[in-house]
C-alpha cells in the first residue's frame, strides 16, 4: 500500500515537471489584470461614457492608445482629452504634423485643421451649411487660430450658346465678378469663443484650366460680411488678409468696422492693392485701437497715405511695428515719418524697404536715430539713399546705442559707411544679448 502511494506521488511530480518543460515561459504574469480587462471593455464599447472621466492618468493613456480613430467625432470630441489619441488621429490624417505650431496640443491641431478643411472645400450655394453648424459644437472649445489658404467661389453655370473656347480666361474682373460671394464667416466666427487669429486669403488652389482673375479676389459683399464677423469676435488678436485684391474701398470698410475692436493687436493687409485712401482709413484705426503690429507691405501706398500714418505715429499710438515695404512712398512721405518719429516713443521696428526714398529721407531719419532711443530695427534696403545719405546715417548711428538692426543693402551708399553702420549695430546687438 505504501508502495502504491509512493508511486502515485512520483507520477504526479513527473507530470508537473513535464508541464513546466513544455511551457518554459509560463508564469502568473501572463494572466491579465482585472483592471486591464475592464479598460479593454471600455475601449471596445466606448460611447463617450462618463466612466472615462473617472479614470486616472495611466488608465486614460491605456484607453487612448487603443481606441479606434474611426470613432464618430460627436462621440470623442468633448469626451477624450488631449493626448495620444488625438496624436494618432492627426498622424492618420496628415503626413506633416508640427504640433509646436498649435501650442503643443494635438487636439487643437486636429480640430483647427479639420475646420479649416471644411471651410476651404465649402462651395457657396452648393455645399450644405449644416456641415458647418454640425462642426461648431465639436470645435468651438479648441480652435484658437484659423489659417484658410483658399476660398472657393460659387460654381459658374455655362451660358447657353456660348462655347468654352470663346471665354476669355485671362480677362480682367468684370461686373459679374464683383457680385461673387464666398463663404459667409458670420455663421462661424462669433461662435468660436477661443478664436484669437484669422489668416485668410481669397484665391483658389489648383484651379487648372478653369483659371479666371475673379477667383483671386475678395468681393464687396465678402468684405462686408467678413468685417462684421471679425468685429463680433471679441477675443480676436490677429487678422491677416493677404493676396486677396483688397482695394481702398474694401480696406476702408474693414478699418471702419474694426475701429473699436477691444482686443485686436495685429493687422496684416500685405500683397493687396491698397492705396492712399485705404492707408488713411487704417491710420484712423491705428489711433483708436490697441493695434501694435501693422503690415501694409506690397501695396500701392504713396506720400498721402504715408503722411496719414505719420500723423498716427506722431500722436504716440500704441504701434510697435510698422511695415511699408514695397510701396510707392517717396521723400515727402519718408520725411513725414521721420518727423513723426522725433516725437514718437513707442515704435520699435520700421520697414521702409523697396520704396522711392532718396537722400533727404536718409538725412531726416539720421536726425531721428541720433535722438530716438526707442527704435530697435530699421530697414531701408532697395532705396536710392546715395553717398550723402549714407554718411548722415553713419554719423547718427555711431551715436546710437539702442539700434540692433539696420539694413542698408542696395541703397547706393558708400561701402565704408555701410561697414561702420553694420559694425555699430552688431555691437549694440551683442550688448543687448548680454543684458
């Protein structure tokens, strides 16, 4: 009997050894934790359940790494917080994902680009406005900037009896073009409570053989509706409307509507066709707003417009940066800006490159640089300042310890003057960095 019991125990030990030998990697660690099984159940059956909000950071990360990126946005938009889930959504949608441009927020990147894409593909009178209204509740808490790179016009219906080859595709804008309207931003901007920046250009990408000049401009009606939309967005800080064929009339409309805006600090109207009347309207905006950065480069502003902007500078408006590069300003306007800067104590950066300035403006600005301790940078490149103008600037800048940038390339000044100017500003820049 004892022999039978002993043989039974021996057999049992052998069976145990065989099990271990056949499964050398077996351990208790292979058994999933009950908590992980629960989390996997949440992943499989996720419907925006409030249980997710009660999870800890590590548990939320577990769920975000496994949730399907194909879940409907109404389910995930306001229930899944910023993290790896939205990173996965972004990388699935777009090849290039520079999250640093979005405050290092993957969720903000996703919803800003999602909304931008809807607007860029919106065709007036064809697309359904419901696409926008459905997107607003999903995006409104996360969108801080909109960068719209195209605005599609309504689809043009072919006129009976007119052959396609009869159309002048390179014709100038006509009366019909002036009536063209694009997406109405009044339906959107005032509902985005976090929106701080709007970058917008009215043109069409990849228009191909359907090219027409009117595809590359803002219509009067567009300007009216956009102005009202921008004015209704009370937290807006930056507005950039470039390459949109904005003329004096449209510029005046924009400036008059934004004149009492409570938070606007930057206005960029570069690469348009704004002249003196538009510049005068903008100068009034500068004097009655909190505007700190004004970019009017590549327009058709002449002396009258520059004089109006000089008046705003003389009144010590809050402007910190002024860019009038590539305009038509000659010495009358240039000297007026110089006189204004003798009184101005706020402007830090001035760009007058590629205008029609000559020696008298350089001499006037040299008087400014000998006394003004506010300006940090000035760009006078691509003007015909001449040798005398260069010497005046050299003498003034030699006495200036605040200017850290001065661009005098292609100004026909003496090489020695240019060398001295560059050496002085480099010395000032090093001193500034040490401070």
